[in-house]
């Protein structure tokens, strides 16, 4: 028995990275088995990415290039799901890479369950950073070779921290994808955003999955990219995050009532810190920075959660920024920190050029 996979890649301004990703995926194609298709969902790129996507589609029979306007990562993944023909769908970001064992390992694991009359709706696996490929990013405590029909442990972890947020370390069955898309077809709500969409989509996947299995292998390589669509500063980031959290609150209430409400609120406080940090340490003009910071400080979501407690696992930068946010004159302190950071970056740049 063979298993066919669809790798769905939302692509926006990916010209610097797409060859690395595609190289890591296409080396796993078995044309005789028809084991793999790749769907590049290009959405509103402003570089030569559209032409690169088309080139891959022309050169490789298993690659399809779909072109949309700037529909956002959420809808791009949805369009990929609609076009997929695989038995299982795998998600990848254009600036990352996959292990050359991804398809073989997933196939082996799916057949392991199939031989026992079982079919996992979701397969969760581990990942590593691209610069440290042997170290697992996540300390998952789930058991291998076990099919979880009771999803309580996954619901709990999803509410405690962000270790389950990403879509790129999950394979989902075509049946689960169909159920998700069928329910969406009856909704009039349009979701088109880039920030926080992983949180929302993963929550939906866990909620609708009939069963989940964990494969304790590093099958994905994450690359830090502050210039990408979800990296750096974007004016709509906080607004998008607010939408995602609002939808997530409904899932959390369904799963656990208000059991983890305090911990979820801590994560919302962290969202405020991250939004502020990306703004004040960005390279946008000072006047724009001051205007956007004033808007964030007056945002209802910010005013509700900014003064709250941060999670114990919050990054040091967020802890530092949170202290500035709680100052008597937060606008002044935050802008000053941003200017200091940009000054240091300028000096470092000058030193590098002299070398």
C-alpha cells in the first residue's frame, strides 16, 4: 500500500528561500509510486517569486503553482487544502526546509497504524532549527506508536504554551481536511490574515481530529527569518492576533471551560509585548513609529492585557519590554529603547563594513 502526500506551501516574497525548501522536498519524489505533490500557493508577492513558482511547475510534474492576490497565509493554506489530492497533507513555510526522511518516515508510521486497522487524523512530529538540526525544538511527552482518541493532553498543552501552534510539524488526513473545508463552506466569515493564523488553524485541527499520533523524529528545519511575512513589524499584526485569540477563546471554553483562562491571559500579555517590541525595534521612520505605538497603547486588547503577568517561559526581550510598558511614561521609555537599539545596530554595521 502506498501513501500520497501533498505538501502545501504558502509563498509570499520567497525568492531567497524557495530553492532550499524545494530541494529538500523534491528529493523525496518517487514517480513510480506517485507519492508526492507540491502545491505552491503564491499570494501577492512583490519579487520574482511568481516566476520561480511557475518554473517549478513547468519542470516538475508533481508541482502545481496557484496564484492569488495578497490573501494572507491563512487563506493561502486553505486554497492549498482545497486543491490537494494526497492522502495526507503536510504544511511547510517557504523559508524553512524539511528533512529528507520526512516522506519515508511518515509513510512508515501511517502504514504501522493501517496494519492495525487504524488511521490517525493528525501526525505530530518534532522539529529543529536549521543551525542545530540534531536538537529537538519541542519537549513533547506524548508516546510513540499510540493513537490518541482522547485529546485532553493536546488541548491542555495548546492552552498552556505555544509549542503546538505551528502547522509545519503536522500531517493531517485528507478526511480531516475535507471536514474542515466543508464546515468552512457554510460560514460567511472571511479569514484573511497572516499573524496568529497558526494558533487558530491548529486549534481547529485539534478540535476536529478524530485521533492524533506522535512521531518522535526531527522532520522539519525551522529558519529564523525576521524579514518574512510574519517576521519583523507589520501594522496589522496586533489586529490579526486579536482575531486569532478571540476565536481561540471559544475553543478553550469548549475544551476546558475557564480552567486555563489565567494562563491564556498571560499569553495575551506576551502578544502585547511582542507587538510592541517588533514596532519599537523596527527600522521604520520615527514619526511612523510614534504614531503606531500610540495606536497600540490605546488598543482595547492592549489596554485589557498589557499590564497582566507574563508566562514563566516568556523570552528575555519580552520581559524587558514589559517593564518599559509598565513605566509611568511608557511612550517615552519605549521610544527611547527603540532609538538606543537602532543606534547600536548602526554602530555594529559600521564596524562590520570597516572589517
